[in-house]
């Protein structure tokens, strides 16, 4: 693993076309590790295609290499033109601070990995991608459907009692997860007609699962997604043919274009706030400003596009903040919470949309 000073030297060689073959291989492996770490975090959050879900990281490593391969394209003069184009404006900052080399390289790799995932999803399974995201919105449409994060996975189950549940103790965790054939049978029993409303369909399935005496009464998000695709045939059916819930929509009727507009506005807002409150006053270094923006970009993307933001420590673990002492993280976390609240208010003040009128997001850090 390269340290920041070694990476700084390699970037200088890239810019001056002085990189040897072994150094290039070293740089590629380093970038691939950033990409793989990001992909693992997306898998843990349940936001990676089902084919990559599992304990074996072999497919993740292959996907990481595929995701960043374009970065290492060469022009007719054998220069790494994409890398040079990216690093050239940053050269002075990288020379002055080796940590900038680390932060900027990670930003490049993660951004390219995100783009690759988006292209891959759009080409391979556009309808499946929509339903996977909409699955996370089902609990918002019907309070009897619960999605609970436990360990590295998310699980769905039905709970319509007035008292609080205890997960997984209340759902027979010692039993096996529902078998594939049994899951298909339970889902198929709830399919009638050509039009399916996802919240009701999932609720009916979970209700039948809660009466099954042979299996646990909850199901992993990844398995539920696979079963839904198999039953409804997402590969060949457009979302509008079977789902009344619009793609990337919430119960407040927000469209995906609205969400994209909200996201761009709040990103510009929090960048300005961070610079004004902390950057210009020298309370944060430029590297720290960059990481603040990374965390808030991802937080608001999860909030506005998926409706399911994670806890701030999860975003911290995907950023350079993981190297800071706990006492420093408490200070940074407080600032991030404040800017999140300011960002929500800025959106509400500008757009007056029902989607944005919910209570201020509660930041959990337990």
C-alpha cells in the first residue's frame, strides 16, 4: 500500500510521462484498492447488484478493476491523458501537501467507480435497478413493512403490533432463511393480474412468510430482490408496466428530475457553507474541506435519491476521517450535523415541495 509521499512522487511522474511499468502497476493496484473499498461499502449498504453480494470478494476485485480501467487509457504519444488532465490543475496543491495526493486520487477513483456502476446498471438491468431502489421506499408507503439493518445486511419483515419489536429475536432467527423455491411460491401466490403495486405485493409476501413454520420470519433485501425479479420478470418488463410507484419516487410524488435538482442545489449550498464557515476562516484545511464535501455529497444523495441515509460514522469510514482520533471526529460530526440541517432548510425554503417538509433528519451516532 502506498503512503501519501510515495503517491505524490508517482503522480509527478505521471504528469511528466516518467512512470515505469512496475510503478504503473503499483499505481493501478493502489487505485483498485480504493475502488474495491468503495464497492464493499456499497455492498454493505445493500446498494450493489445482487451478483456481487456475498462473502467472496473475487467478483468485487474484478469489478473494481473494470470500473477504473478507462482511467489508464493512453493517447498516441503513450501518455496517460485522462490522469494528466485530472492531476494537472492539482499539481501545485499536491506538491505542497502530500495528503492532497491521497484525497484527490480517492475522489477520482470513487467518482469513476460510481460512473461505471451507473453505466453497467443502465445497460444490464435498467428496470431491476429501479425496483431495487424502490424496495427501500416500501416501508415509507406501508408502515407494516419494516426494513431493519443488522450487521452488514438489511432485512425485511412484517410488524403490525403496537409494541416495539426486538430484531431478530422476535422473528425465529434460529430457523433457516426461506428457500428459493419456497420464496417463489409465496411470492407467486400474491400475484394476480398484470399490474402489481409493490408495497402491497411485498406486504402480502411478508404476511405469508410470517405464518411459515419452517423458516425465519424475515428475509434479506438481496434475496427478496432476486425473488421479485424472477417472479415479475424485471429484465424484460418496464417499470411502468407493473409498478404504480414511479421510479425513484416517494409517497410525496417527487420525480427523479426533481430529486436531481434538489441534489444539485444542496451540493452547491453545502460547498458554499463549508468554504465560508470553515475554509476561509482556516478552521479546516483544503483537504478537510474536500472530505466534508465527500461525506455530505453522499449523505444527501442517499437521502434524496434513495430516502435512506445511513449514520454519519458509516460515511466517515468511507472517507479520510477514518484516520482521525475519536475526539476530532466528534468536532467534525457536530459541524456536519449542523450543515445537514442547514441544507434541509435551504431546500425547503427554495422549493416548498411536500417531499422536503418532513422533520429535520435525526443523526444517529450510537
